[in-house]
C-alpha cells in the first residue's frame, strides 16, 4: 500500500515569467517509488502541462536528470521521499519546468568532429579492437548534463569554455585506439586550461572525470 507524500516542483515558463515558483503536489508513493513515477503521477492526476523528460527508465538514456534537494540525480532510479524539492539541473537553459535545451551544446560540439576519424581503414574484418580501461569507463557517460550543471566555469551563453561533458566526449575519442585527431589540441581550444586548480567535476554515473579526463589532459598540455 502506498502512502501520501508531498513533493515540491519548481515550475518555470520563460515565455510567461522571469522567475520560477514552487508548487506542492500530494502523491501516493511506497518505499520503492521513484521520482520519475512521482512526476508521472503529477502529470496524469493534476497537471498535464508539467514538462519533464525521460526515456529508458533504467538509467541508460540520461534524459531524466533533475536536481533533488539541490543535487543532481537520475529521476528514474532515485527513490522519492516526502518533502523532496525537485528542480531543473542548474546552470543550463531551461525551456520549461524541468526540461532544458541540449541543442546549444550539440552545435558547439559539432565544431570538434565528435566522432571517430580514422587514418586507415581496418586491416581485416571483423576488426578486433582493444580499447583501454579509460575508454570503457568513459563510454558509460549518459550525456545527462549533471556534470555541466555543477561546473563553476561553464556558461552556455558563451563558447570559450566547453565544460566537463565536452571534455568527456573528446576524452572518449582521445582514448579510442581508432581515432586519429589531436584531441589534446582540441580540449586546449575548448579552454581546459581554466580547469587548473579545480576538481569539482561530479558525475552521477560514477565516471572519475578529474582522474581520467581533466588531470591527464592538463598533464599532457603542461608537458608540451
Ligand atoms: S575541473 Fe572544474 S572547471 Fe573544469 S570542467 Fe570540472 S568542474 Fe568545470
Ligand atoms: S560525465 Fe557523467 S554527469 Fe557528465 S554527462 Fe556524462 S554521465 Fe552525466
Ligand atoms: S529515463 Fe533514461 S536515464 Fe532515467
């Protein structure tokens, strides 16, 4: 049996207002109910104009990340509790309520060929590829943008600093044995030198961004 709990959701529509406001909803939940289930209940029972995004429901697509009591979480796998405050990821361009614009970042990243560029075709097919451990770890990035929301230097209105997700995307390629582009030069163009002295990258999928992305790139650049 579920019990009634109350959650607060930050509502914001930039077309109607400059600032958001909290709305409280009573929903039914049990010990295993997730935040995403709570949002779906609000949408179905009370307000079908609530904007939020999700896809896989199993921590795979990265679409459902929201701030919960001020910290980023995947809504689809985080248990919902009475009194929780749910808001959009910070520091990102909100379209409405919990949904933010991702295309600005995609357009920025396109300038850096964010895909494998090979020098040579494979010698034989099927090709056997042995990727380093760092590559495997980095491929668990779900592009949820949580790290971008906690970066003190990222500003989506400017493109002098790519931000942690951009560095992660280029690090995937840097470690990829098939790729031939100088990704170190690219992260320098993205402004990674601004990361010196900062180690605040936080990944909600558990990728050690500082250890396998920021620090190795900075070490390579200072050794040049
Ligand atoms: S090290 Fe700091 S400034 Fe650099 S990407 Fe991570 S959080 Fe942002
Ligand atoms: S590095 Fe982690 S926090 Fe950043 S987008 Fe990828 S999965 Fe999300
Ligand atoms: S819905 Fe896909 S990660 Fe949560």
